[in-house]
C-alpha cells in the first residue's frame, strides 16, 4: 500500500511503502544511465533510513555518496566505514581471513583444560572458489580443483601455525613461495618431502591443512602438473604483494561484519566499475557480509538481527556476488533487505545466468522503472504495466513506474531538478555547519 506520509521504506517523491502490509523490503531499480536511480531513490532512501536504527551497506562507484553523506550519517549516530576497492590506499582495512568462522572447544590434557580453536572448513572452500574462479574449459577441471585444494591447505596452514595478527593473504602468499622452493628441491631429489607439511604432521597429525595436503601431494611428482597449478596460484596470490593492496587486505579488519547487524553502522563500499582487477575481492566482501549477518541473526532467539540492515547496491552489476540468487531469497526473515540498481534486465543476465537472474527479480517485491532503451526490459515492463511497449520506451523523462506485489502499478513524478538541488544543498549546509563547529582533534 502506498501512503503520502509514512516513516517506512521510501519509494518516490512523497510516496512510502506501508510495511504493515508489505512482504519484504527488496527493491529493483531499473533505468538507463542518467535516469535518476541514485538521486530519486538511493540518496532519499539513505536520508529516510538514517532517522531509524537501520544499518546501511551502500555500494558507490565514485565515492560521491560517501563524501556527500558521511557527515550527515555521523550526526545521526552512525559508525561510518569506507571499504574502497578503487582507491585501496584510502580504504579502511578488510582482511577476508578474519571472517573464517571460528569454533572454540575445550579438551582435557594431563588434567588441564585447554582451549582449541577450529576454523570452519567450508569457509576456506568458499574463499578458494571465489579467488580461483570457474573460468577454465571443462577439460581443465583438474587444474582448477587442484589449485583450490592447494590454496585451502595454505590458508588453513597459516591459521593453524601463525599468530592471529599474521593471518592474512600476504602470509599465505609468503608460505606459497616457501612451498615452491621446497617443491623445487623435492623434484630435484634433494629432500624426501615438503618440509612445511612434514613439520606440521609432527605437531598436529589431525590438521585440516594436512588432510588437504594428502589429497593433492601427488601433483609434486610431475614438474609439468605442478607448474600449471603453481601458475594459477601465483596469479591469485601475487595480487596481495602490491603495496596498496597489502595496506588494505593484510591488516586486521577495521570492522567486524557481524556488528553491522548489532550497531548502527553505515558501510560504504566503493566498487571499481572500470576495471575487473578487484572484482573477486568485491564478490568476497559481499559474500562474507551476507554470511556474517545471517549467522549473527541465527544466534538470536527470534532469528532476526537486533538492527535491521538495508543494502543499497547502486551499479549492482559492477561485480558478481556468489550465490546472490539464493541469499536474496533467505535474508528477509533475518531483518535484511536489499535494493539493487540495474540499467536493464539484460545487464543482470550478463552477470548471472538466466535462472539466477529470474530468481533475483522474483525476490523483489517492489520494482521502480525509470525508463530504458533495452527492448527486452521494455517488453517485460509493458506486460506488468499493461501498456503498449511504445509507451514504456517513450516514458517521459520526469516520470517513473512503481510496481508492488499485490497492488496495481502506478505512474508518478520523479523529483524535479530544483528538488534534487535543494536536497543536496541541505546536505551540504549540514556538512559545512558540522565541519565548522567540529572540535579539533588533540
């Protein structure tokens, strides 16, 4: 149901969703570049949500939203964090290995109780699958899977053998180089085993890293086989040797991702929409975000996060989020909602297969259509609006359609240029006042 005044989900100028009759808060924004998705929905939604305790995860390709809204959100009591994949040297730190789930158990040894920490093995596999992606031909599956097994073993080796502060991908890359040297010596017949793993066996014979090593150790017998696998691993891990990447990924994370569901937090994610070099790391962050928040919700009595979380993913297709089609259909009950912005349905199918794209769109109770040039999108919208495709393709630039499950579609006005200027001006005035009266740091 649409209301003129409400303090719930923002939809369009003077229109809000009445959540009492609303199935979920997921929203699909469809519109050509420059059609007003950011100014008509993303920014007003952030301003609306900031009057509640809702935490925000905001993707931003130009850091413009962060610069505009950081001060406003701090005034509203938010902890504001920036993860910047485009300018890593400006980013808060994000270490993916911090978010491997840990389980602590007590065991008795010589009459003393000793704490043991075990890492969730499946989390290592998820990381390996994302870092060494499915981009090889079918006959090369052996190289793909073997590379992942080696990477899983190296990550778990670091978790088991290094101090917590040294557990990051810089260390994984260093252990990989050490192993490479030992493999070279092994293949020359100078040593009988790979030393790092024989030493681990003596210390911890039940080690997960050791179990994985036993599964792939035969690859060391062939120089050609290991040479191919080593190439894939080097391509994956050399990335973390770059100084700007080391500064971002090889330190303790600035934020515990699960805290976003417990504390009023605004996490800005500056995604790189011009280069694919960071796409894997972007995918890992969003995958770990959803995993961490779902796990945090599942710890509570009612299975809902203490603080609701709203993902506002502008330029959604700038990266691929693994299993997003599954996650978007399970997050509602945990107090998580998601708004994604696309240029067209065709763009969505460029990142996800058709079945996944349909699942994603089906999970959106609201669709806001700002106009497009894509014929396939226009055909789908014309069916939902019960209007000729010509009307959809020729939608006036100052209009949008609102579709909600269970309600008739409506056509309404976008914010006008003067209204957008006024909204931005008010934010800037607030920022200037705040910065002028900010107490100097000691």
